[in-house]
C-alpha cells in the first residue's frame, strides 16, 4: 500500500509554524513518499533538495500560476498532478524529471510551450485536457514511450504528421477540439486501441485508418462526416464505434467530377486499359511515373483504371443487422454500380455501434 502523506495530517503543523496558507516551505519526507496537497490555495511552492526522493506529488486544485524551478529538484518523481491551477505556460523545468512517468496538467490555461521545453523520455501518460493549446506541441511527438495522451477540450486545429513517431501510443483523446481534417500518418500507430475524435469539425477520415489493426474504440460523433472510408471493414478488432450527430447521408449519393478528364488522363487510361507496353526508353520518366500511379476501379462490373479524375461512390453497409453506415470509395466513371443487396456484414467483429 502506498505511503501517502496528506496535508492535514503532516503539513498542517508546518503551515501553523510558518503562519501562512499561501506558501509551503521545505519539509523533511522519507524516501518514496506520495505527497497530496489538493485544494489548499497554494500560490507558490518552495521545496528544498531533501524532497528529491518524493515519488508522487498531487498539487491539483490550487492557485499555482507557473511551473517553477522548484520542480527540477524532484529528481525521483514518477507522478505529478497539477490539474485545476492557473498555469498558462509550460516551461522547460520538466526536462530534469528523468523518472517521470505520469504528468497530469488538465484544466489549466496553457496556451503555449517553451521552445526549449524538454520532457523525460520515460513519460508514459500525459494529460493536458481542458487547456487552450492551439496545436499539438512537436515536443510531445518525441515521447517514444508515451502510451496514453489526452489533449481533449483544447483548441487544436491540426495534428502534425510526425505523430506517427508515437509508436507505443495506445490511447489518444482529441475530443472537443477544432479539427477539420486528420493526417494520413495517424493510420500508422500500430498499438493504438482507443481513439476519441468526437466533438470536432471533421469532414472526412483518412483512408489509412484501415491500418489501425489494434483499434477497438473509435468515437466520431458530433462531426461533419458524410461517409466513412471503406477500409473500416478491415478493422477486425473494432468493438465500439460512435457516429451519431453527423450529416451521414440517408440515400445513395454519388458526386460527379467537375469537368471532363484531361487529355493526359484519357491517354493514360487507354495505355493502361489496353496493356500497351511502355518504359523509360520510350517515354520520359515523368510520364512513366504518372502511368505507374494508376488506380484500379473498384466497380465489380469494370476492370479499368483512373488517375486524377474519379467519382466518389457511397455504399451503405449493414452493421450488426441494425444500422446502415455509408462507406465511400472511388470509381473511374459515373456509370451505375450494382451494389450487392446483401453486403458482407461485419456483425461478427463490430459488437457495438452507437448512432443515437
């Protein structure tokens, strides 16, 4: 059982000795102590080196306005909770916490992070929910051991492509932000099992999400989605999907291209559809690369290819025999597709779909 020292039992005599409830000065604690100082109206924290052995420190619900240099003295700290304070800026003091595994700074007023902000590479759980971050700090994407990341209820408008660096990430909470689109690189997080994207402004989901083989929970409700990538059918471990309160279309929808295909597209289709031989010895390398980029049409009545000009096709697929969810893919021309009236149902792998 953890050896927890709370404020009333241990620190209240110190407060009386100091004659103030606004500042806590150095005390002597044993090795491996868990210190709890919740809701004590602290505005400053001044600790001596003797606290270097403290393992866990809870300073939530106080009135701290900064992460001061005192935190650099907590050499053995593994868990720090400074939630519900008045911190607006993340300084570089965290880089001294080499053993820190859990950092919780939710419900503050954090808007930015210092350019030289450093953080222990040992950190596994990071929670900055309920702040005012406009973006995910690049420094966070360097935490290769990070398993749990909560940035919900901020003001994040974009996700950096290098989020794919977080190869150990299993839990990612981004609900309640201002995201409109997501990078394809999010599909390359091999251990991600829970992804929360609800209450944003998303208009589409990257096709690369089909690579999230470990994904079990995905929340997409309260966005601007009209369809989902067809690759969702390959998410064999997905158990919970929420898509309520999206403008999901209720009838079969097809969006025609704005104009006719280019001459290059027409010529390319002729070459590929008729298996005409080409090579760098015959054509310039840019044209060879263009021809190699051809994509096969998914229309079962068509075996042709397309390049840039394509038609979005939306097919409704039954989930659990209860709901029809629109999945989209692209075809080469607007000719009708005879959709299977009994689409392959993933009810054996999708256990729960929440639509309303």
